[in-house]
C-alpha cells in the first residue's frame, strides 16, 4: 500500500483558509493582480473588475469578510488588490492592515469595483483586472482555489500555466481529481485508516491541524453571536432543557457553531476539505465531538477523522469542487463513516453507512422535485413534468386534496393520489425483493453486501 500517496492526497485537498474559500480565492486572485500592477508602475488602485464563474459568485456574494463588517466578493477583491500579499494564499485577507481595508472599502462604495459573470466552461474560475496610473495588472485562478494560471503586467504575461498540467509540470503537491478517484476506494481508505496508519507518528499534520484549528473556530462560534448563531442557540436550548443534550445534539452544536463563525467572517482560520471550509468543519468536528463525548483516545479519534476526510475527498473528486450537489452532504457522509467506526463499526457497517447517506440524499432530491420545498408553480415546465413521476408529488397532491373542500372532486383527488402511491409501493417492494434475492445469490457465491458499494 502506498501510504505516501494517502498523505499527498490529504495535503493536496486539505488546507488552511480564513473565511469562506470563494471570497478567499477572489482575494488571492486580486492580490496577484495588484502585485502585478505595482510591478508595472501603478501605485494607488483606481478600479477593480472581477469576472467569475456563476458558482463562485453564488458562494461568495453574501459571505462575510474576516475581521470586518463587510460582505461580498467585491470587498474581497478590493481588499486583495489594495493590500493583499499572494504568498498567504487563502488567508490573504488576514494580513491586510486596517487602513488598507478601509481604502478598499472606499473603492467599493465609490462604485469602482465591478463584478461580472465569466462565460467560461470551468465551474471554478476567477479573473481580476486592476488598473492605476494607466497601468494594469491581471490574474486568473482556475479549477482549484489557489491554482494561479495567469499573471499579466500591462498585458504581458509574467506567468502563464493555462495550458500546463500541474502534475506534468513537476508539482508533487498537486493530486488531480482523476488520480484521487483512481487511487482511493472505500476498501483502501478503510485498510489505510484502520491498519496501515500510525496516527501518532505518521506525517498527517494536516489532520492534527484540522482537529485543533476547526475546534478553535467552533469554540469561537459558541462564544459570540455570529450570523444566525445556530450552534450557540442549540446549546442554549439544551441548557434551558428545551432539547436533550446527547451525543447527536452535541455534534450538531459543535459543527454548526464553526460554520456560523466562518460564514459571518470571524478572523479565525479553518482547515478546509476539497476547497470548502464548511466541508472541512463538517468532515472533522462531528467526529471529534463524538470521540470526546465517548472519551475515546486520541489515536482512534485521529483514525476516524482521517477516514472521514478521505471519504469526503473521494466523493468530491467525482463531483468537482463547485458542483450542484451541496458539499455538506458529501462531508456529512464522511463524518457518518468516521462516527460509525468510533461506535465500533467495521468495514461492512461503514459501507452500509454510505448507502444510508445516499438514501437520505435521494430523499432530499425527491422532496424537492415533489414540491415540498418550493411550490412547483415556480418551477420550469420540465421540472413539473418530472415531478409527476415521484411519490412525494402524489403524497403532496393527496394532502392538498384532503385539506380542501369536502366535495366529490376533492375525494377523487385523494383516491387518485392513494392509488398512485400504492402503485409506487408495489413497484418498490418488487424491486427490493429482486435486489434481495440477487444479493443472497451473491453471498452464496462468496460476495457480501459491501461489494454493492461502488468504488
């Protein structure tokens, strides 16, 4: 087993960041552009233009800027351009002096910072152009939050890696999603974490940092009112006796408190997973909270945290860093596996945990398509058509008919919904029966339930 590859993957996909990673990527890109501008002869920044992929804009537009009361990617871009040093990567805004932060804020308030949608195929793309004194600086970050592929001074490239494969270029720290997906399997992750890994001596410093740093931001979220203060209010409800203080609730409190602080712009770092601080918190803190609740020793806790983060990395490698699937569900799958291990589960139980999480996500998708979250009247025609093929839609139709007037049409609506739901139930039962027989046949041939889990 190539233990070094596991460490490379962890170091490649887990990193320190301050605040939301999308504004961090914008600030880093702007810092590169600002540095290029100053080398070209520009002095005081006059204007900033940001072009970003829609997924970057979606995640960054309302995120808090660490250490300030400001929100949004326009402030992140201005702060990075005016005073950012790109050497600090996703922590770049941590090191900008207060007077330069206020200078950047003045640019935003004067309308000198523009944000535009970049028409590019990449889901993660940030381009920043900074101008001053007739000079320009331009930088592009693409695919990864810290992957600077282009820097220009007055239109002349000083760095151009737009057509370069980072692994071919000899960057041993970079592991591509394709390499991750090929190397990691549930089986190999389990064997590494439970048998090959020596948590107390192997070079998994990023895992130790994740435990320490993410615990700090969770404590910060419990100490002050950040954002919606979900974690703090859950803890308050427990103290008031309105909620039970147990293992599950404690894990919820710890994880959500960290996310509260991070998204509200607390000036505290976080160890991110697959480019997301919230994923880093989610993949780490529920596992840490469980271990501490159960008084489990540090060695086993580190194994569980490593298992959780590697599972999350493996899944995310298939979906991409800024996919339409919420990263919290991916990280939560990893956390569930880590907790299952802490509770005494083996490889089979971890595989079943993944299957349960997939079932939960499927249920979420079906409830959305069925109009439970958002009225189908607001959805496109294609979505409304697809919705009619889901059981949740017919459940909703039956309930709406049931609470309507007691007329013949209402009764017919309830009857139709019940009939369709019975058909769904019969189809699911038959499918489960066939799948059960196939699995029994597989067991007889020497297989097991875990074999049903994909790579």
